[in-house]
C-alpha cells in the first residue's frame, strides 16, 4: 500500500510539473501545444492536474491573458473527459484535443473579432496538438500492457513525435547560459550512440536537430551536425563510456571549429559538455531491460538456438550411452553357463552311489554328463550308456530339460533385448540429429550489453565460459544462461551467481547446474512473482526403505516442477525404479526437453534396461511462477487434489505407469490456479476411501503441514486391505515472492 501511494504521488507530481514547465514554452514562434497534448493524452485526474500546473505557471508569470486559448482548451478537454473517460482511447484523445483547441480558439477569436484570420491557424494548431496527444496516448496504452519503451514499428513513430515536440518545447525554457532542451536531446543522442551503435546515434541526433529547429533556426543551427557526431560515436560503443564521451565532445568541438566559432556555438559546447557529464552520471544505472528496438529479439537468436540444441543433443547422447552400458552389464550377468558342479549339487547330493560314480568311475561319469549337456532332446532311449546305471536318471533328465528350456528362453529374451536396444539406440540417435538441426521461436528479448558485461566480469575473476546468453522473458525478468566446457567448469557456481548479481546490481538466483557430458550449464534469473511452499510426509511399509521418491526443481526459466514416483512394490527394489524415473526426468527437463518427450525417453529406457517386469508411476505438477499457470502431468499415478476458490478438484489419469508398456502414455491437464491455492499429491498407498476426508481437511484448514500430516497419519484407518504400501504425501502452495 505504501509503495502504491508513493507511486501515485510521483505520477501526480510529474503531471503537475509537466503542466507547469510546458506552459510558458514556445515552438516555431508561437506558444507550444505540449501542455495541451499532455492533458489530452492523460486520463481525467492527471489531465486536471496538468491544467492546474499550467494555470499556476500562468498566474506566477502573469500571462493568463496571453495563454487564454491554451487554458480554455485544457478546461474543455478536462470537461469532455468527464463524460468520455471510459472510452479514452488514443483516437478519442486525439480528437478531444483537436476539438478543444479549435473550440477555444474559435471562441476567443470571435470575442476579439478575428475569426476569419485565426480560424485556419487554430485548425492547423489543433491538428498538431491532437496528433501529438494521439501519439502520447498510444505510448501510454502500450506501457500499460508491457512496461517497456518499444521503439519498433508504429510505436517507434509515436515516440519520435513526442520526443521531437518535447525537445522543441524545452529549448525555449529560459535558463541563463544553458539550453535545457539541447542538454536533454544531446544526452539522449549520446545514450543512443553508445548503447545502440551508429543507428541509434544518427536517429536520436536527427530528431534532436529537428526539435531544435522547430524551436528556432538559431537553436537548430547550433546542433545541425549532431547526427554526424552521433554516427561517429556509435562506432565507439565497445569502448568505455568515459572514452566514448570524451570522443563525442572532441568530435563536436572539431566540427564547431571547422564550421566557425561564434558566441552561440560556444554556448552549445557548454550544453554538450553538460550532456556528457549527465551521461557519465546516469550510464552506470542504465539497463536495456526497459527498452527494445525490435532488433534485439533476433540479433542473437541463431547463437542461442545453436547453444541450446548442442547442449540438449549432448544430454540425450549421454543418456543413450549410459543405458547401453547398463544393458550390456545385465546381459553379461544372464550369460552364466550351467556347470557339472551345479548338476551335482542339484541332483546327486543325496544319491548313495555318488562316491562310486565320481571316485571309482570318474571318466565315464564326466563323459556321460558332457553328452547330456550337449543334447537338445532328452529321453531314456538317448540316455548316455556311460551312466546308464544311474538311479536318479529321471531327475537328471528333468534337470537338463529345465536348463535347456531356460537357456532357450534366455536366448529369446537376449535377442529381444538386443533388438529393443538397437531400436532404442537408433531412435535416440535420430533424436540427437533432430535436436541438432531443429530450432524454436522464443518470446524473449536478447540483451547484447548484459551478455558482454557478464562475460567480461567472469573473465576478470578467472571464469571462462564458452557462451553467455542474457535475455528478458515476457515477464521482463532477466535470465542469463552460462555455458562452460566440462574441463573449465567451476566447482563453486554460487560464486558465479554472486559476481554477476553484484555487477548487474540485480539480485539473482541460480538453477542447479546441468551436465550434458561435454558442457555444464547454469541459469541465473531474477526472482519470479511467485514461489512455492512445500511440505511432505512419508511412511515406509516395511520399515527399511521407502519405494517412493519425490523431488522439486526449477528449469531456470521461472517454471518449477514437483515430481513423485512410486516404484513397483515396496522397499529397496521399488526405490531404485522410482529414483531412476525422478533423476532422468529432472535431468531431461533441466536440459530443455519438454515433458512429453522426457517421459517417452524415460519409458524407452525403463522398457529396455532389464528383462524383468519393472515399472514406476510418474506424478508431476508444472507451475509457471510468473503467471501461476498449473499443469498436472501423470503416467499411472494416483489422483491429485487441488483446492481452488473454495472448491476441491480431483485430477485422475487413465494411463499406464512408466516401463509397463512399450508405448508411453502421458496425461496432462492445465488447471486454473492462483496465489494461495493448495495442491495435494500422494502415492498409491493412500486409499480412495480417504479422499472425502482429505477434501474436508482442505476446506477447513490453511495449515499445509497439518493437512499433510493428518492425511499421512490416517492412511491406515481408511485402507480396507491388510496389505500396506509405502506412503508419501506432498502439499504445495503458491505464495507471493515480492
């Protein structure tokens, strides 16, 4: 509330100051219409404030009679806005300003008997004032949608018109030895040249000269070569700001000498020196966060796409290699041969003739066993004659029949496993190729200055990233992606985050470093609008190790994930499966894979990692911390309960767990969600009989810890079966992060 009050007060004082300052200004030999246009563009309360400031200025300078048309026009505009305020569009603002000036001018001219002479003038004057009001209102409407000064397309034209009128009006402000309008215009030109190269210097310089000429010919002639100095200074944008500023002053002084030194040109040099000092004071606090020219959206898009795609392809390759190694290890384990000792231990242990066979007649016994192991069909007719007097003949035949069947089964499984692994490997190789060649359109604004600043700062302190990409997202939050070669990756990424935060004077958080195998990436970002409050509770059914695994992580772009996986059964084996799912999911998401693709890849790995039936559920929520957008993601998981606006919503998924079916099934649902809402996730140890109890808890309490603990504690009460499963309950709430 205090911040809003201060903000409103600042806006009110700015409107009052604008009316007061612009009231006594001139342009092209007549009174400037800047204050009229400002009053026409602003909403009713501020329009009346501009009128008040202009009236106070006229009273102090005793020029009410001279400015009676302007005062009357602003009074008419304010009265009209009382009736048309809800329709205060740029077009309405422009027409209101035109009609206000025309009405006021006609009325005053009629009183002094100069209607034929003045009517044409006030029509032209009102048209210029109305067009300027339209441009300013267009700018204000854009700022309400997105608080960024957008100099691209038609919005840039509106800024150019308002800027030119502002410079022209300020040039007539009477202050000894200096010209406020020229100081303002030259400072903007220097900023444009330094931060937006020669294009910015030329454009800002040309508009400044245009405004100066509209004020007076002498004023315009004093800075007529400003676009040239802006052009030359623009090529020095890679130098330090002090070097560029000194060169700018030197260029202007040289041009002044070449064109002839006069008293007016000396005063202009004073203005240029003042502008340069002002630039040096302000430039350390300048941020392109609040400005866009359109070109910064695509200027480094190829570099960003290449870096991201290469990193993602390396990650997929690393996962493919790891899965191949696991499959090879499991295959070696299955290829164990059955030895004679195994047969003896299984069949001959209790035989009374064992010592006679293996001690008295060992050669015939070994020969008979070798013949048995080489057979493919077993019967009494084909039984080896060397051991024909064996009293456990049927036991031996049955044992070898069983072993032969198991070998055949193992061979089939091995062949299938080999085929599946080959197919998976080819699929993942295809994915690598697609990722390398693919690109995506991103709604971001790339920042060349910030990228350069971050890289130079890290190099200065002994960190040498291979790539630094800084950009602003749609929420106007700064993000910085820093890529290191694996060999040059720092051990302490917190130090990197602190250095960048100090240099940019922006508090930044960092994501968990992601290793692709060849590169390591860290993402630094401004804190988003929202944050997560999370509480969990677990119960292990066997008292040893919980088969459920959960994790919460962010992808470094302002999106957070909470994932819960329940392995098959309970205990250690189930924990291995669920941990694998959670680990792979977080790694793939952190690398930039979208969640449907990530789940498909995980399913392929789970299907091919071993011949045994193993699977795990996946239950995840994806929360955009800029907009509070919620997506529920499920593969064979239990229901998720969401409390939203006094109601409890149950989200269920008719899908198979990961690893149980060759074709993965992913259920996703976007849900309405806002600050203060609660999400409850749980494993299948929670019975559906408890859902009604959970709903009552959610509607009656805001204590997240109490809700989670109560659900976990009452699980046994609502479970109708004697078999208990591992239990994990997670409660999530979104809070304001400002």
